C-alpha cells in the first residue's frame, strides 16, 4: 500500500526525543535506515516505512504516517520538501464556466491554483527540481487537462490571478487606488469595472487607508482589468459584507463566456453555489496531503462535500454528514427574558447609530446581519460595555463575554495560558471539537488567522457569562470549521442556558446557527439603525428583499440556495413576499 510520511521538525525540537523515536522503529532495528537524520532534521524513508505508526504515536503533533487511497497510483504533482505536504492532481479549467474549489484549510487549494497560474513550478516529488508545462502535459496525458496545458504552452491561454492575502497590497504598492488600477488596466475599462464593483468613490483614496473589504474589491478589479481568458480568484469574499458578497458573486458569474474560464476558491457556500457552475472537492489530511476530486456540477458537488463521501472514488473523507434543519422555526410561548435594552444612540465622528428597544431570551442564538460600516460592531461593543451610548449609561444587568472583530495577535503568551479555564472546564465542549490541543504550546503571535480565531472563540465561550457576543467568528475559517463552530456555540448555549449574539457575513453560517435575527439598515459610514430581533423568516426577508434575491431550501441537504434571478421559483417567492423560505 502506498503511504506518505509527514514530519514537522519545527514542532519536534528535542534531539533526545528524536533519537529515542528513531530507536523504536522496527525497520531501523532490523538494520535498515527508515528513520534517519539530515543535520538536525528527523526524516522518514517512505519506501522502507511499514506503516506501524510507532513513531507517530510518540509525536502525534509532529509525525503523520498516512496510508493513501489506492486510486493515487501516480506521484504527487508537487511536494514541498522531504516528508512535507504532497498535492495530487489539479483542477481543470472549463471555458464558459465558473469552477469552484471546496476543501478545508491546509489541504492544498492555494497550491493547486498557484500551479495553474504559473506562480509555483511543480516538482513532481523531485525535491529541489522544477517542472514545467511539458511535464504537466505528459503527466495528464489522455485527459482534458492535457489539452489545457498544451494551449497554455502554445500561448493560447493568458492567466490573471488574485491572491488570497489582499491585506499585503498596501505593503507592495504606494499611491491611490486609481494609480494602482491604471497600471494593470489592459482593457481600458477602469471606470466601467470601478462602477460595477462600487469603487468609483474610492479611486482617489490612498491605498494604505482603504478598509479590508475595499481592498478585496480593488484586488478583484485589478484581476479582471488584465486581458486574460483564465481568471483565478483565491477567496474573494473575505472582508466583504453580505450584500457585497452576493453582488461580487453575480459579477464573477458574468465573467465566464465561451472564450473565458474562471476558477474560485471560496468558503462561503451560498456565494459559491450562486457563482459556480462546477465544483472540485479537495480532500486528504490538512498539512499532510491533498487530492483534487473529479469535477462535478455545482449542486451535486456541494451536496457531496456536505455528505462527506465521494461515490466515484469510493472515498469517505468525513465521518459524518452535514445536514440543515429544514423545519420552520417554531415560536415558543414559554420563553424567559435574559436582557432588555432601551432605545439608545451613539455618534462617532460623522456616523450615528440609532438602536431601537430590544430583548434577548434565555437559550437563544441571535444572528446580526447588515452591511459593513453600518454600526453592528458599535452596537455589540455597547452591549459589552466597551463603549457607552450617548446621554445614558446602559446597565445590562448580566455578565457579558465579548470576542471582538479584530483580535490582538501581538502577545507572546502561550495558548495554554490564555485558555486555562477552557482547558480545565471544557475539554469535551470546546478544546477537542475545536482541535485546540496542537496549538497549546504555541504563542499567540505564532498562530495563523484561523488558529487565532478558534482560540478567541474558545476563550469567549469558556468565560462565566450570561450573554456571549461574538463579532465575525467565521473569519479565516473553512467551511467545515464554520459549521463546527456553529454547533459548538449552540451546544454551549443550550448546556449553560445562556444566550449568544453573533455578528457575521456568512449567510449559511447564520442560517445554520440562528434562532432569530437582528438586522441593521441605513447608509454605511453615515447612519445605522437596528431592526428586531425578528424571526428568521422576517429578518431574512428584510435583507433579501433589499438586494432582490430569494433563497430556497435544497431538497437533499436542506441547505439554503439562491434562486436564479428571473427563474420560476424566484418569481413565485417574490410575488408572495417570501424571499426566504425556511
């Protein structure tokens, strides 16, 4: 059986332990060098490895011995180093279509598209060497991918690529937005694209002073202004609010035509379902290896991902299905009030928030929806006591735990110290399901965005409080992590008989989690107003009617899906006023 060994020497620093692990290997004891050293790095010869797992049991966070599916009869497309991450297969662009890629973090999605974009040269597991288009043509001989790489070699395909980390743009470019876009405008369509992406008012702004959501739209504009027939986008809804996500999704759909192909990596399943025609699922083990599945129609692909089982490959990549509750929410008459807040307002420079009176009940999860810059964060900060409203003090009368939108990552404190209470009291409810154990001996400033988010959520949920306020807990998390976090929140709320208010932009995440919705309306950066909390149906209707989209439930999984604008279902729901079907 084919297998790979993955060793993270950055986590395995004790030389005495490394030598001890080496001494336990039965192959080494038999006189062969299965586990050996290069300098101070411990390495494993995969051809000699018998898969006993003794070494991995001694250092489970540092060593992984993985038996690969029998279908992986070829060498990897790319391997980062000896005993490093391995990528198998690549997605194939299809002209006239938008192809999406779904998978957990650390499974190789960005690696795959960087190879397609020509940014990363594949080494075909020959460490230290670089392959090219000719090797890719030979590797994919007899498949559609061979035709794609042949066209790439012949100069018939030009690629434009938007990277994942748009926050790096100000570090690489100085000047205003217009100057940046003029440098890449090969189509002479700057004003047209700026209008489509609502950037017109930002064109004269210093690139160093625009927000994350604005940077994301600038990066998308820069990508599509280049003359290309393959556009690749790595996570294009990060930092965007719900309205912007759906508008961008529509914009991306319209990019694909007979001569143009689009590939997107996206964790927001509603946005992905709306923009993509096709889907590739990536499976494997995070940080160890990733495999690109065969292409599927978007609906079937997303349902397969939620199912956790690839029928054609006969591979189960998750031990459970993800199902959505398709029953309409039931309004209980026996609810106990937790807190009530009075009418209040808050003026911040030129922005004013006006909050109507509201109430939260015991054992409920309330989602908070609205555009960026409309007062959501200001509202939860007031409830948390971080800032005070104008003219009056607000005494909530309950203990509050608050996770802010922007998490301080400058601390050199160890995770194990930050989460002392959670580790002591919530092993089953928080530490295990969030997979915190491998992070415990890391410093806060060493964590990735997703790791930092999980630690912050665990810290907030572990505090003794009656009300938990979470501001954008799904940021930097992959699809599975988002749905996992929503289940963890629900379990904590039910177990402790408390309440939770969650601000987020992922509609599917909030649909999966929320009992009711608090909706914000108004004009970004000028004024904002709270409405609700409403029932899910009323809250979603309020939002969806404004952006003229309707949602239905998918029959198989129960997940919410956007109706195609102008379709029979879309017209029926709009005529009846039911933009959200629960």
